[in-house]
């Protein structure tokens, strides 16, 4: 599929800047072959207790359904554990379920989800080839940002999913996902487009699709980020390190 046709799948585009950060390992294209294992930090999810009692993704989903570890479990309609390929190379992680997700029990099925589907299609893939999840598995009331206690209660489920799937690349959609998994003080506007390498996984922060619905100018930078993801997916050097 040609680039212009790909871009046309999710609208007109414009440009946005990017950043650098000394706290986390940022891998630029011209530096990648020089980054050794000795400088790669442990994965953020390794700080979270490992739910080894959850043997597979189905067990995670069942545990999420039973979970009442925070008050979101009492206000939700349905839990939204996440869905997709259990052997996916690529994983998308957003903030949390919205109204439609809460009703259907599936991630990214509202307006932002339809846009994410278009982005995935523009990348030459389908939804069933990737895995899609969220930082929290239940909808925060009024779609507010999840509170720290809610994130803390939910992260063991997400961490277990990451350990089971072992994706080569994780795309963090929006500030909440970035702050929960990488750096509590990070800015998504500054962080997007810069690779973060942890353990055997590459992390790409980018804008949440909902932000694109509010500000179409963010579409081009997000697409540029996804082009980097596509290049990384087909890089044989990265495959050889696993």
C-alpha cells in the first residue's frame, strides 16, 4: 500500500516535534547498533508482582472479571481485559475503557477505537494480528483519568499479559500509559516518536487516538511514529537479539 493511500485512511496530517531524555534509554536510528545490553534498563513491568497463577490470557481475563481490588470494579458495567493475538509482535496500550468499551467488554471500540483500527490497517495489519489493552481494565466514571491506586491495582494484570505475549514492540497511546509504565513525570508531547528500550522490548510512545479526534494536527506525527514501528518490526537485528 502506498504511503499517500495509507495516510488517507485516517485523514489530513501535519507535523509535530519530539524530544530526548537522559533518564530513560532512548534509541535513535543512527545509534541502534551501538546500544549494548549492559546499558538497557529492566522492563518497568518487572517492578510489578508477577501473577504466575495466571497461566494464560484467558486466566487473566477471568481474574479481571472477578477483580474488586479498587472501586472501579464496583462502578463498571463490564471489565475490559484486552484482546488480540496471544503471540503478537506488536501491542498497543491505552489509558482505560470508555463508554462503549464498558458496555461491550472490548477495548477501543468507540470513536477512538475506530480510528485505531484505521491506523492499524494503514500499517498493513489487522486488529487480530496485534494485542490491544489498557492501563486499567475498568472504566473510570465520567471517563476521568485513572487514579494512582486504580493503576496500581490493575498493573499486575497488564504486566502478566506483557509477560505472556512477549511483544517485540509496545506502543503506548497517550500520557497515562506513558506515565504508568515508564516515567510518572513524562510529557507525551515531548516523548512521542522516541524509542525506549527495556529488556527485550522496544517501546514507542505516541498520541492517543482520542487526541487526534480533538486535534487533527496530531495525525501526521502519530503516523510518523507508526512508520518507525513498521521499520522496527522488519529489522532482522532486533529479531536476532531475542
